[in-house]
């Protein structure tokens, strides 16, 4: 399991053997069952989770009492409520396993120690944040600008694997659609109308 | 000017004197006039700009041909198109000075050198990214969940200074409102109706 994380780290940063020994000593291995709640909203998010296998979602209950999905995560993605993790406040988000998930998790104390002691790992986590910030900014721009169909196409092109793995009503929630609207777009696509 | 940036860095990270000498050697000082375009969309964003004084916005022209504001920046904020800066691709965003702006700018080569040579500065830029990611994620959640009035209240509470500094039609664009809708909310507030 740790090999997969190390390979991911080495894609983005140069690390020493000692950094990886420290990392291994601070990481917790855990398996979450399908539908298990990894983090309930209202609690402190103590961990960042690196997904070795499986799929997760983060969501909140909106003002209308309906689940609103904010993020999905699959293999090689980190899942957390960053605001809760960093600022040590109650999480606004629930995190839930959508499939059986093997994860490597690091808590705030461990994370701070890694950042302090290893410039290579600090650099890796900085690059992960760069990628998140870029993805978030693109998403904000899409939300302002694209039609429903364009949002679907953009998401499908960036993340084709999700279309198969995630229930349609969850995909609809993430994209800000009603399930009926998503179904209409997919029907149109399958008939080759656009 | 540089003292202001150093004070900002020291709020978040521990840096050595040598780091700051390196930083000063890599930074460009520049003043942009009110309304001057700092970055035109379609060009590479070569710089991250630390705003010493003044106010900027980033925006794109949406599918309807209308300016859509994505971000504002004021004193002690960094402005850039991060996707363009990091991935060395054409910027999707324009950046424009809304007031006369004094900025300290660092280009990609200089930034990479800072990150490589100074763990204290790398840590500072990682923390800035954490703050951006948290702000982006909150904004995505608001966009999904809050009513127009709640979005206005949230923005006003977080950034009261913008209400005075930024033209109302720009504020409306940033919040995803029509100018008429923003004007209606403000009228209601001034009459103490909510």
C-alpha cells in the first residue's frame, strides 16, 4: 500500500530515504467498508486520507435538506475537509466511502512533523495544493459560464472513469443538476444528438 | 515595499536572512495605473503579484460576451492565474488594476528557485495555497447552497472593505448576481428589512 503513495510522491517531488521512513512511521493504514462514514459533518477532521483503492465522496446537507456532493476522490487522490483539518474546527462536510476503500491516513500532528522535517514532502504537499487550487478555480469558472451540457462534457473529458463508478444521482448532485436533467443529457449523447 | 511582503511572510513562516536576500534579488517592483491590464487573457501569466497597495480583479468574457469576475485582490493578497503560471499555458483570465497598484512580482523561474532554495519560503507559499484552497472550497459550497441574500451577507462579513472599494456592478458579477438584484438586496439591508 505504501509503495503506491511513494510512487505518487516521486512523480512530483524528490525525497530522501529518511523522509519515507518518517512518512511510514506516521501513517495509519485503514479499510473503510462501502457506505461507511469516514468523517461525519460537525466533527473535527483529524486526517488527510490518501486513497490506495476505492472511491469516496464529500457532501453536506443543503438548506433544502438534500445531499449536495462537493468532491469525489479515487485512487491516488487525497480526501479531507482541509478547512477542518488545518484550522482545527468542526467539519462542514461528511466524507463517505462509496466502495470498499483502502486508505493511508495522516493526522495533523504527523502532517506538521512531515512538513517541518522533510522539504521533499513539504514540496509534494505544496504541489498537491497547487493542483487542487487550479481545479477549484476552473470549477468556479465553469459554474459561472458553462451550460449544463458543457459542464457534463468537461467533467466527462476530465474524469471519464467516474461515469461508470458513481451512481447517476450522485453525479447529478456534484454537477449541480437534477437527476432528470442529467438523464436527459445522457440520453441525448447516447442518441448522438450532440 | 518589500518590508510589507516580509512582514506577511513572517506571519506564516520562519525565514532566514539569506532567504529574504534571495527573495529581494528575484522580485520586480512595479506600479500599475488604474484600469491598466496586468495580464490579458490568452497570454502566459509569467508572474505572481503581491499587492502592496491597491485593488485588482481577475475576469473572463463569458459565453454571452459579458465580463465575469472570478477574484478580487487587495493589499497583502497574491494575484495570478495559477493554472497559466504553473502549467505555462495561455491564461483563461484577464487581470486588471481597479486602483493604482504597487506590486511585487515574481516570475516562474524566480519562484522555482525560491521554492528549491528556501524551505521557509516554500512553506509560506504552501500556506498561502492552503488558504486559497479553503476559500475556493467554501465558495463552491456557497454557490451550491446559499440564497442570494445569504451569499451577500457571507461576502460582506468576510470582506467588508470591498463593498466600499469596488463598483457595485463588479461586486454583482463576482457574486453571480445581476446589478439590479444586488441593488435590491442593498436597498433591503439599508432599510433594515433583513
